[in-house]
C-alpha cells in the first residue's frame, strides 16, 4: 500500500496491524494534513450487510467531537479497498509508558482524569468503548490524552444490538489475522468475559484496571494463555494490596468501586470517577495513606506531596516491608473451574454432528455451521478465540464439516467436497491434502501425519483408518478391521502425548464387542482399553498419567489413564451431564492439552422432531412427539407415515406408523433386532424393511395394519437395506455390498435378485420415478456426492442432475420435479419423465431446512403436490447449548 493512493489520500507509511485491519499513515492532499487510514479486513468487503451496518456505526462515532477522543473523519473507498479515515495521533501509547515502570501518582491521575472525561462524553451519547486498554490510549507531546478506537469494537463485530452478548472488543497485535474480532482478556469485565450483555459498566471496570496498572506498573490480570487470563478475571478480585503505599484513600475507594466484580455494585457513572480524581488533584484533605501511619495536610503548592515525620516514615516502611514479605510467602491460589456458555453465531444453523472443537492450546474454538433457515450459503467454518465474544467466518471453507486442529493450533483440517483440506486459522485459501470421500473424523500428529476415518457412505460403516502426510499426498490404510469381532468401522482417532500412538473406536455389529483401542503409527499391534460405543480423548496429566475421557449415557466421564503404559486405573467419574450424542458421530465434546473442555448439549443426537415446512422454509406443524426418528416414508394416500424410532431401552430401531388424520402412533415391529428403512407398497397395504434379527441385515415385509407375521423376503450374508418399492408393486430396490451397489429384488416368480448398478463407487438413496421408468440415486463417482438418473430397466443412459454436489433425492408425485439437498440447501429441478429421454432443467434453491440425521435415506419426504416437506429436524425446545469449561479438573468431586 505504501506509495498508493486511496481517493485523495496518499499512503506514506505503515503504522501497525491488528484485529481490525492494517493501519497506515497517509497524506490528505485536499486539506494538507496527515491522517491514519485503517484498512478494513477483506472479509468486510464480501459482507454487504455487515459493511452497511459498520458504515452506520462509523457515522455515529464520527459525531464524537472531544479533545480527548481521536476523531473519525469518515470512510474512503477506491479500487484499493475501503478504509476508515481517522485523526493521526502522534506520541507513545499508555501501554508503552507503563512498560517503563509505574507512573507517578500525580501524572497517573492527570492521565486518568482525561480518560474519564472522554468516556463520560461518549457515555452521555449512548456510546460504549468496549475495548478500553493502555494500547488504545495515546499520550501526545503536549500531555494531552487521546482515546483511540472508541466504539469500533461494536462497529467491527457482528452483533446488531448494543446489549447483544456478542459485542466484542478487539485486540490490536500483529499476530491477529485480519477480520478476526478478538477480546482483550486482561481488560474485560467479568460479565463481558462470561458473554453476558455489555453496557457502560464494562468501560468503568476497564478504566479501573487501566488506572491500577498505571499505579502498579504491572498487569492486573495475566495468565499463560488467554483462557487462563479469562478464568482469573471471572474468579479473582483485583489485588488492590499491590497499590503503592502513598496511594490516597480516595483513590483506593474509587478503585474498589470500579473493580467490583458484581456489576450491580460497581460504580454507576464514570463522571463520579472524574470528580473523585479532580478532588485529589485539587488538594482536598485526605486520610492517611496507610492505616496507622502519620500524615500531614498536603501543601497547597505541592498537593500530592505528603510531609511525614521520621517516626511515621519508619512505620510506613515497616508496614510496606511486612506486606511485601507476606505477599511473597503467599501460596498462589489454585485456579478455579469456570463454566460459561458460547452463543451460536448469528443466522447459523447446526447439523446433528456440529459442535465446537477446542484448539490444543485452549485458545480457540472452531465450529462448522450452516447458514440457517432460508439461507443458501451452505456450511462454513467459524473460529472464535476464547478471549472474544463472537465467531468469525473462515472464507473458502464452504461445505466444511467435522474440523480438527493441527498440534500447534495454527491450522484446521476439515472435510469438504470429498476431500480432506486444511486452512490456517489466520485465513488464506484452503489447501487440499487428499481425497476423502465421506470423511468422518481425524487427528493430526506433531510429526505431520494425519490419521482420518471415512465411511463407505455417510452414516454407514465399513472402512478402517487411513494416514496421509499433512503436507499432502496419497492416503494409505493404517488399521485393519477384525472380522472375528465383526468390526464395522474404525473412527474418531485421537493422538496421545507422544504423537505416535493414538486412540480410536472400533465399532462392531455386536455392541458388546465395540471398544476403545490404542493403535500406533509404527506398528500394527493394538490394545483394547475398554468396552465402549463412545470414542475417547486424552487429557494429559503429570508424569504421563492423565485421564481418558469418554461418554456413557450422555454423561462425559473421566478415568485415570497412564498414556505410557496404556493402562487405566481407579474408577471413572462424571465430568459433565447432558452431553449430546449422535448416531455414527459419537459424543459432542473436545478437550485441549491445558484443561479447556468444550461440549454441546441439547438437540444433537438426542430427540428429533418431524416438522412440515413449505417451499419458502416456513415452519407449519409437527408430527408426533419428539423422539429419535429416522427414514420417514409417506403412504401413497398421505394419510399415514412410517418411520424408524429408537427404543431408548434397547438402543435399537423399530418401525412405527403415524395416523396423520387422527394424530395417533402405533408400533409395527416388536422383534429383538434393529428394524429400519420402511418402504410402502404402492397400494399402501404392506411395509418392506430391513432387519438384523438373524445377525445380518435381511429384507422383510409386514402388513401395514400390524397383523400377521413378518415375512422374510431376502436372506444373504452381505449387508443390505431397503430403499424403494416400484409403482407397479413388482420390484424392491435395495443397497448391498461394500462399496454400496444398487440391486433389485423381484417380488414375483423365484425372487432372484439382479443388479441395477454395480461400480467401484458408492451408489445409494435410489428411488423409482412415479411412472416407474427411471431411478434417481446418489453416487460419489466424480469424487463427491452427486445426483444421477438412469432408466429402469437400465439401458446405459445416465443424466447428472446436481451441479455442485447433492444427496437425498426425492420425486414429486406427478414426476414433474426432483428435489435434493446441496450442502443442506433444498434444491428443486423441473424434470420430464414422460418422453423417450429423460429431461432436466436448472436446479434452483428453495430454502435451507434445519435437517438432522445422516444422509442415508429419507431425511425428509415431499407431499404429493411438492408444496410441503416433512423434515426430520432438531426440536425447537432442544436448541443446542455450547459450554466451555476452564480448568475442569479443579471442580471434580469424586
């Protein structure tokens, strides 16, 4: 930028960089003055709504005309970008002044008085700074104080209301990536650190911290990490005993009022602070500085110099020495456990498997979310520093899901579009690491090896773990499924402290054979640690003995674990209750290496709700009570609904039938197996379904009224699942094998199955067109999931319907429209199924349903007229909650 022009401003030098962009020195050719240009982060330029709101805030802040507030002149836009034009303030920052040692009392109070005047002026106009700190205070050569970035924390954040919990201050440091709105943990008020609404009392707290640091020459709150600093802010009172002995009692009282951690008891108005300081500066009589000491009235000519007697001075020195000795003999208090909730990003929607993942250093959360109902943006990664109150988007991560961190917390790996990718937390274009169709989980070792899990199809088991260099390359198998344990999949790897061995979950078709294992990058040998259907993580402790973290019945448990000997000891004990769990995903928690725990409760993996939506995404009505549903199927007359429902006592599925006219429900299957994927016969009299009651998944049918015995239709050793019934009632479409192929079972004659489509790829979710001439299905043959149509019986013709990925295809009853999901967006495609060749129009986005479940079969169904969609979604009353726990071990009761 140096040497370039922005409007009539010529950039002459760089002043600094920080969370709100890069700041340059520039010359205003029209007015002949130097100014500061704060270049807006690039993310602003692609967010028209946020940019418009920022401009409104900037115009309001430009009205702050006060000698102690750095003026905002306006906004400037050109081909080089957009910048905030501000007053250029020469001189050192207050942070630099404090860095050289404590500020003398008279000088510190003079600075504090001017800061208070600036804050008072803004508060009277309804503007809160939100980021008052020494780095945002400039000291000019004529001893004038200028407060910088007044109110910009709100302008740069994504919140809409001044009382929103996501109002976030900024931290100005070179290491901060452009566009990230951060909080300065050391100066946040306790309620601000907890994510509660922010008002002028947060500025009063920060003012007290700034004044105290001037007097002491040291930071009031300081931890090794931002998370630790936040914990101190929320649990410890400021150490006022560190104030110099000569600090006047009036100033001590003022600081106690400013720094009351209960905002209801805090100083109500910054004007009171200004008055108290002015009284001390004017020489008003003061009490002795040290209880028990001797003082005289201050001299009118030197109001801040107290003449003490020799005896009084001796008492003062002895008292100070005693306090100093006592201070160094104190045992540092043990860090307390702190819990706080994290707000969901504005306009974001969650899928059943989305939860915040904490970075190894405990300083960041990353979350993959959709854009929310009505959105057509798909999913994206969002990052929130723990010392901030808001998430920020990572551009270029469209379609991202199940992220995991690099060991240095600088990069994030994620799955998208059939690939494993990575992106730096500071932003930049994502890089592809390798192919990873249907990626499900991963872990990144310190030596640059990534171990990840994929599935034969989302939600289906069948593949071992794979490994790939983080720099990129071809993924190779790492583990091997054990047929003696009937293992279906290895997934959710987690590296131990040595970076070579890792934990993983081996899922079996028999739950008692599923378990947590330890594997190694250097050996094929594994060790079974415990029987479990939950994955595990490791929280390190001293001398290699830490804790194995796992879930049991929605309760997060910890058990002492020696990571070197791979041995458990003691008894497991609970850490957190109501932790969400999701089928094929596991428990929604993550843990850092320094005691920061994040988890999700409510919504995910628990009960779901069947809800009707119209084509615009408007919620209409629900069907039945919330339960764990999957694979809904409408009867041909739309009067009944068949759906899988989990029996919580047996943790298996059964088929239930809802009478949509009377609002009643009845159970259809009662056997001991897992029964699922109901498909209606064309006349509505029978239900076909899959069941593993014989130890492998076979195909059955039963009268829809519930009478009679279950009839076995097809018994084979290979894994199978019912998909659809042909309109003439003669054929059943089903998936079989690994990878999944499409097969047809005739329901006449000898009932000998024949293949419809067998390839090296996964073909799933097939459905007959209403006239029976075509089959729509999902395939990953291109490297990502797309929607295709072929003729039935197959003639070799094939048409690709989706253009940017797709899953969950459904026909409209008259065959004139196809629907599918593209990155959670509901897409509609006009089609013609009546001609000699299949014809398809251009896909159009309708809305983004708050859908849940894995993309396997019928996460939604369409009414006959195509105007309503019955969606399997998270109940509104079970809106997910994100909880962060700092120093979780300190609060354990066992």
